[in-house]
C-alpha cells in the first residue's frame, strides 16, 4: 500500500490506528534525521518531539487533491518545525546571561554571571568593610554640620584647613578643633555600634 493511501486511511480513523502507526514507522528516519542535526544537539529530545508533532499535523491536514506528494509535504513540515524550535531556543539563549566570558561580542562587553557572582577577595572581609562604611556614614550623619564638614572634607575629601576655614568664615585653628571634636565623637559612636575599644 502506498503512503497516500495509508494517510487517507489514517485520516478516516481506521480501527486500532494501524494506518497512522505505519505512517509514523515509515517517517521515523526523517524525524531522526532532523532531530540529530548539529545545531539542535543540545535540544535533541525537544527536536524529536517537534518532529513527531509535525508528522501528526501533516497526516491530519494532508489534502491529496492539492497535487503534492505526502512525502515532500511531511518533510517540509518536519524541517520547519525543527527549524522554528531552534530559532525560539536561540532567542532564549541570547537573552540569558553568559555564564562564562565566551568568544561572543556581548560576553566581552559585559561580565559573565560567574564573574559577577565570584568575589576576588575574601567575602567575609568585604562584608565587614561594607558594614563598617555604613556605620561610619551613620555616625558621621550624627555630627553637627560644621564638624561633618571639617571631618569629611579634610580626611575624606583631602581639602586643606585654610580652604575650609575660608568657606566657613573661621580660622584654620577653629577648623582643626572642629575636626578633632568630630573625630572624638565619631570614635564614641563607632565604639557603641561596632563594639570597638575606646
């Protein structure tokens, strides 16, 4: 029995589905061929499933009056089903973060996921340093405005005492005194928050 007759019997729903099973048996090699292509090697099972769905859809929609042989019709359905699966997966792969810095241009422009997650230094020390920075900022915020300016600008901003004195309209000695009082207060605040010895 030729394939077109088998397809017509399968469409008619012959008892037990023997005609459909025979069509599937005859096109198993075609599905295997497209599912084993190199570009879909990582999704081989999904490609095979798409191929079988395409065979079933081809059996259901085949029209002998259209003048197209079933073998060519089913091959085009399977080929494009697997190709469309590959395109969908490729779009999904391109949207994922690269785990390693591969040879692709986008991977060169942005760090990979492993690079982002991996810490070059000691994670515990980095966490403690971050906690200390937050504690210093909070303690600095408790100081009066002039003391904040004197401490932050002379120690952190590397400004000269004379420059800050000119801005505040006071003497450089007064700025020095503000800085010393601010540092003493910072030390007390940090000793309370970080349990440091005074």
